[in-house]
C-alpha cells in the first residue's frame, strides 16, 4: 500500500445564485456542479475512489501532458498523463455577486505520481506550472487549464478536459434525448472500430460503446457543441485553446463505455452508462510549448 497523502474536498457556493461546486484536491478534479435550478450537471461515478489512490471517475478529470496511452510503448506514464493523479494546491477561492470559484496549482516538482519512466518528463529537462481556474454562477461553469513552460526546453503536449455529463432519466442510449450537435464536418476517428469518417449533420448518439475523437476541419479552431442530456434543457459547450495567445484547433472526444466496458471498470456503476455522456474538448493535434510560453484550454458549460 503506497502512502496516500491526505486530501480534501472543497465545497464552494455562489451565494447570489445558490449554485454549488465541489472540487477534490486530487487532480483539482471538479466532482460536481449544481446549477441554480438545483440540477447536477456533471456525473460522478457512485463507485469513484476518493481517497487519493486513483484518478477520480467522473466530474472533470484533467488530462495532461498526454491523451490516451503514451505514444512510445517504452514509456510507463499512465494513460492521460499525470495532472489528474497528483494533489494540487488550492491558491484561492472567491464568492461575489457575479460568480464564485477557485484557483489551483500543480508544479512539476510536486508531481509524485504518474511521471513514469522512459519518457522526457522523467528527468529534469522539462518543467511546467499548471494553474486551473474554476468559475461558476447559477447557469454556467467555466474551467480553464493554464500550462506554463517554466523550463528551458520546448515540450510537446496534449491537454483535455475529460468532462462527464449527467444524463437524466437513464436516457443516454435514447437518441431523441441524448445526443451531441455541432460536430458536422469534423473528422471522426472511431477508436473502437479504427474507422475514420467525415462527421455528418446527424447528431452523435450512443448506440453502443462510443469512443471517438472529432478533429475540426482546417480553419476551425474553437469548439461549440450542444449536448442533450435527457429531459433537462440541452447543455451548451464552448471551448477555445491558445498557445502563446494564438488560437489552436480544439478537438472533441465523445465517449460512453456502454455495458461491457462499464462492467469492467471497478470504479464505475455497471448501469451508469445509461446516465452519462463524456464530451471532452482538448488540444490533441501535435502541439509544442516553447520555454517561457503559456498555453490555455478553456471550456464554458452553460446549462
Ligand atoms: O474518454 C476517452 C478515453 O480515452 C476512453 O478511451 C476511455 O479510456 C476513457 O478515456 C477513460 O479513461 P480512464 O483512463 O479514465 O479510464
């Protein structure tokens, strides 16, 4: 049993609207956001492990510096990198008329889990400061991951906000009540079948295990999608990414594990594939951050 640092959960309220947000120090993972209408917009697995020993299943896990498994199979860095596997430091919280929120930070020096070996993050060449800003009001939740290359050499990276949306009424597999609009024209890479195709105007629905990376067409940078989540009003998602203040393309991953994969995840309720859809914006195309430069990935969720 490896030592697990004591970690806490921070509960925030936006007094003016009554909206609330809950954040875990592990990975600065947003566990939940309840809007002014009292709806829980995000899904946290009922079996999520919250003792700090494992990345949290649900809410908004932060993915950095890699998305998916390492491209070099000699690297032992875990899937989705180290940002979500380490204790972040809460720098501040706020609650005013307009919004409430918090700021968290993770320095590479404080990364004790998930750096892995046989990869350039193992040594002292790379350095990074991650700052995560959370801001919410009665109808919206904004999360922004700021990555600053504090080292002396450039590094390549991927970054993604792995957001789990709650779907009401167990309706995730009902195409009329759960779907994603706004990905027409993107290139869809289906990680289940390996197929690549041009996404049509048809909404993306959950008809089995769905694990697709949608890459925007040339010239498109920001992502703007609408997510139907059962009986509630659709959620709108806008996301932008910048490197050294210049916009970069934002890809969008849509994932639902469906029955078999849900049953194979010990930290996920076997039936919970009926009550969630992941819509995950990220900087996934090859990206390099020069020494001293800053990248930002920001999503605005309106419900
Ligand atoms: O959401 C896309 C994805 O890469 C899926 O392939 C699936 O692995 C999911 O992330 C969850 O990954 P995790 O490492 O959190 O179990």
